[in-house]
């Protein structure tokens, strides 16, 4: 007779012991923090348009660069990971999450030297985003170009 | 002395733990067992340049303190058995080059503490060495950067995750009588029940703890009542109830005597998710708190089943599951005449 | 009003990410990689620009925008240079983001120490 904790049943049986993440609460936290980061982005964009006279399109670059600088600094101060435990996707999905991935990897591997440690490990976590973004943009770009011909 | 049953070693030549020493990091120093640590650090870097050096300092200080407490010199130690979580056991090996003690490297992940204690006891019992030190260490940051993510990375951990403790524990074993006797050890088998989430090691390691404890009791012809405490290394708040129910399904009830080192080392209000883990978890709790309770006579016979998860990040990326192992050692209180 | 839509759309995209993390149990790398691909695909159907017009930073700040920018730059250069334009333009719009991330990441690594 097969028992609850036998090898074939174990994985299923164990599910009831594993606390489910509070999905609703996590989504609320992600929504609020993610939304706030985007609001900061909007404020930065308006600032660059208003004060420096950038066009809407051109303001995107300094906005991104500023958000990235803030995120890198918060990572260096050891604050970003605490925020991320609270916000989950709310801090990972915005461009700030990308900057944190690069900065945290670079910072962590400082002990292996500036070239092999910092330089060699910087893209450990963010690399897949760049790779998949580039590959998909290539494919979609080629397809769209062919269709337009 | 010798083999008993399937997997158990009985030490009849009277093997004793003469001294122990424990070192712990900042979070552990804020936990309920802070008084039982010989040395604590309030800086996670232990005033060193990098994480690996910090862990090495912890292990070295643990071993040196143990030797000092036993009123011996380093060159009077015949053998050191040591292991840690880092690739190539670098903490143990680089500490050993400073200590200049002959060394046997062991790796059992978080079961290393009892693995080293068991083998140290066997070698002492058989007379191959007069004394031996069993030691192990772990460090939160070195484990995070090797097994998971850079320490400042913003990855959200689930409630089932455990926190690798920062600490080091060592025990000096010899045939010289003391209050703490090493009665027996049960060597575990690798068990794999197809669990594959490295953020829930507790439930992955339960089958190993179950198998080793069950085999131990059968080999010794005992029941849980024969023990004041059966403690697992780091099954955490997730694995502990699973173990108790899994053993009950086999008619063995450990409810009254079970505890888990990972649950004992931190307060419930510390941000540690499901509890502590790591090679040093079972070591610092056993060599600090449990040894102290045995000495005071509050415990008389304890089975420590240290549990280890034997995966690596590469294995997880290759979609492999997580095999686990548990080694058990029995410590008893002896009245010295 | 701009700010309200930025908040709602940006927050909404993050909620989709959270669901993928908690329910589908994907790793952050998997979630972000799929988001960036989605951004590129949506721009392929000329949909992402509409979202940006509507939500402003709510669409430009999430990583999906990275995928959009990669494709957008590529298509712009393809108009003038044909096939090879895809390769010429792909990093044009994202250059500031990638360059800043590398520079600031490097500087922080040089001047800070990880805290654990």
C-alpha cells in the first residue's frame, strides 16, 4: 500500500506544508513600489523637458541614466536589496532592477580584482536580459523589414 | 567497538569530547543562544577585506580557542577533520595551512559537523590518533555569493528559504574522560525524493533525516523515549513538521523530543525566513548550547542528526533535483568519578 | 493625469511580473528576459509606442521598454540602410541606459564594499 510520504507521493504530500506566498499582498506591494518608481521617472522626464529643453523622445535617455545612477547608489549603500525583499517585482521590473543586477554583481566580485572580478562578473545576472532583448529585436526587426518590403 | 546493525558505529573504547569552541556572527549574536558562543563578531566582515577571509578567521579562531580551552598546544593535536560549504573546501584548507595540523577534508554540506565528529571519534576509538579536532564553518555572504545571488542583489526570497548562519564550531575528541561521551554514530545514505527548489532545502532534506534517524533507532534497538533530545541540523520550520509526520507514518513518534538547530539559533522575530542553515548551524548549536546543557545535567542523551543538501547551482540550472544526506551522532552525559 | 497613468500602468506591469514570480515560480532572470522580449514584440506590432503615448514613464521605465528601444533603433536604421541597418541601430536608443549602467556599476564597485 502506497504511503503519503513514499518517494512517489512525497512531492505532492509536502505541498500542504509549504506556506503559499501571499499573492495579493505581494502584488499590492509590487504595484505600489513599481508605480512609484515610474512616477519618479515621469517627474525626471518632465524635469529634463522643462529645465533642459529636451524633447519628449530625447528626455528618455537622461531619465534612464538618472534612475540607473540612483539605483546603483542604493545598491552600494546596501539598501536596494532590502527594498527588493519588500517590493519583489516592483523593484526588479523597472530599469532600476537592471542597474541593481549589474551593480550588485560588480560590487560582489570586487574581491576578485577589477578586471576579472568586477569586469568579468558584471553581467552575470543582467546578461540574459541583454542577450534576449538583442536576439528578439534582431529577429523581429528582420521579419518586420521583410514584411515592409 | 565496531559496527552495530546496518549503518551504526559504537564507540566502546570510551571516546569523549574534551572541549568545544564556537564563534558566531552578528545575527547569531542577537539570537537566543548568544551566551553560549565563545566569540562573537558584530561585523559580518569580521574586520577582514573580503567574505572568504572572514569565514577563514571564524574557523581558525574556533579551532584555536578549542585547543586553548583544552590547555594544549597546536602541535599536540594529531588530526583535524574539517569541511565547509565553499568550493574545494577552501576555508578549511587555507585555515589548515596556518594551523599546521594534519587534515582530513570532508564535505557533507550542512551534515559536515556530525560527519567530521563521527569519523574523528572512530579514529580516536581505533587508536589511530590520540586526539582529533572536528571543525566546520559557514558564512552567510560566502554561501550567498556561491550558491545564490550577489549579496546586494534585489531578489525576493520566499518564506520557505533559510538563512545560512555565520559561525564556526569545533570539538576536541580523545579517550581522556570528560562529561560528554560520544556513544555512537550512524552514517547516512544519500536520499533524493525529487525536490528541486534551492529556496526550500528543508523539505528536500527530510527524507535523509528520516532514513538516518530510523536506521539509528533500529540499529541501536531503541525508541525516541531513550533520548532527551533528537535534534536535526537545519530542516527549518518547513521540514520539521514534515519529519515528525513522516516518522509517525512509520509508527515512530519523535514529537516530544524533536528540535531543529536552525530553529534554535534565531529568535522568531529575526528576519531569517524559515530558520537557520549552513554547515556551522548544527556545529555551533551542538558544541555550544547542547554541550552546555549536557554538562549541567539538563540533558542526558542526545542524538544530533545533521542534515545536508548536496546540490550545486550548476546542477539546479541543469534541472537536477536535490539529493540530501544526514549523519547522526549520540552524545551522552557521564558522571566523572 | 500623466502621473496617475504612469503609476497605474507601471504598477500594473510590475504586478504581472509578481504573478510570474509567485505563481509560475520563474526566476527574476526568466521574468525580465521574457519582459524584454515582449517589449520588442509589442513594438514589432507598433503597439508599444501607443502605450508610451498613453502612460509615459509607466511604459518607459519598466524593462519592457528596453526591448521596445532595441527594436525601435533597429527599425529606424533599417529604413535607411536595409538589413544591415538592424545591426547598426539596435543599441542606438538603449546606449545611454547600457553605458550608464556599466559606468555607475563600475564606479560603485570601486568605491563601495558589499554589506551582505
